[in-house]
C-alpha cells in the first residue's frame, strides 16, 4: 500500500511550523506550456467567454435578487429588532452588494453596500433607522425596476449622496473602511 | 515554463446564492476544471468537504446555519477531519479591513472581494497551487502562515513570543526547474 505523504513539522518554543505535502503542485503542476508563472491567458479567455454567455440571464437574476430583498423586507417589518429577521434582510442585501456590478447594475450594488453598512452599524432598529432601511430598499428596487445601469446617472447619484448623509448621521462617518483593490 | 492543469483539481464551491454558484461553476469549467461540487450553506459545505475531499474550497462568508468563517474554523480544527490544510479562498461581498483580518485569523488562505472577476479568481487559484504557504500552529491559531513575506522593516515585538524568527522558504517548483535549465 502506498504511503501517504506526511507534513513536516518544525517545533519552536511557542509555535510550530508545519509544511504540508505539496500534493496540489505535484498533481496539477507540470513543466511546459507558454507561461513562466502558470498564468494561462487562453484558459482565462475561455472562462470570460463562458461568463459572457450567461449575461443574457443577468437581468432576470437581478430582478430575482430584488424580489428576494422585498420578501426579506416583509419579514424584517414583522419585528425589526429580531436578529433572525435582520440577518435574512442582511443576506439579501449582501447578495446584491456582491453581485450588482456583475449583473450590470452597479448602482444597486452600491446602494446595497450602504444598506449592509447601516444594518451592521446601527445600534438599534428605531423608527428612524427602519425608515432609512426602507429608503435604501426602495432605491435598489427602483434602480432594478427602471433598468438604471449607468453608474453616473445623475438622479441616482443625488439619491445615493442623500442616503449616505442620512446613514452617516446614524452610524458615523467612515465607520467601515473598505478595501477595494487587491486584498489579503 | 509551467502549466497548471485545472482538470486535475477538485473544487468545492459553497455559497447560499444559486446565481453565484452558477457563475463560479461556469468560470471554473472555463479554466478547465471538471470536478466542481457545490453546497448551499456552511453545514452542507462541511459535509461535502468530508465526503468529496476537495483540493480547493471557495466559500462565501454570509450564509445560513453557519457562515464561511465558522466553516473555515471547522476545516482547520486539528484532528477534526482528514485534511486541515486545503486552501480556502473566501469570496465575499465584505470588503471592510476588519473583516479581511478576521478571515485571515480564522485561517483562510486567500480573500477575494466581490464583484467577482475571472482574472482575480484565476490568480488566487494559481497562487494556492504554485506558491503554497507553510502552516503555523500557535496556542490560538492554526492556519496558513499569515506573514506572506518577511518584513525587513518590522521593528515591533515578536508576536509569536519565542523571540526567534524563523521563516521557512518554500522553493517554488518552477524556480527549481528554471535552475535546472
């Protein structure tokens, strides 16, 4: 029976360094091809083309996400202080935050990002905060319903600015430092 | 010159959003992967991890039952499963610095912010295959070495506590290959 490769462990006073066996490199990496670092531009192009082929569905998917957000709002309104209700709403907003731009609705993503910050940062769900939550959801729904895809849309930008000011009045300025470039 | 064959790698994608799973599957197949398994929450993800023994895990953070952070902690828990070393790529809408640090401290290997880009995902996968990091175990951490590169300018206290700094370099295979050419 073939012996499984074992990790190598180097024990120090307060910590150990463990070098796992390089099974992935051994199995998947080989010498050859056209790239010095393994970056296969043809594979990347194939993947991008496959993603582009899905794009016809993106608009419908965005409408699905918007409907999911509305359903989560209804649950949230039954008891805004209930943590499960808030988590349901948060996950719906969080999905749009992550997917809005991919689906061609960057403004919906930006608005959802603000909504997540509000839900993350608000100390409690008082009447004023719930109103602001609703205002964010209304804006996201409007952007999706009206097919506003231009990131520079003047009306939307004004609204986003107003929502930001209202949000900062509740959760503070620059409460969440965002990393947008290459991160960890 | 090196080549990474995605068709020799087994992926597990964990995300509660069906659209995102579809996008990830599409990209991974585009890269050349054949084996892509899916799970829709942290609990199903852990079960799939023990069943399918994936080579690389791509997980969301915010999920029902238990989230991507808890899932990472469970995978990394020494003795809890047969492979605590699998690379975990966290793909999430969270981009707050504090969240990135929490994910790092839970033991994720790579962190990737949504919106997803094919190139960024490809680069992360390549990195975990070609440049694997050693693992470190302290009394309160088990996971990939959080020091990606030794800092010559670091003047603070030695946080691992032993006073000695030892960075174990892993020689990438392609460097060895180049040297032999």
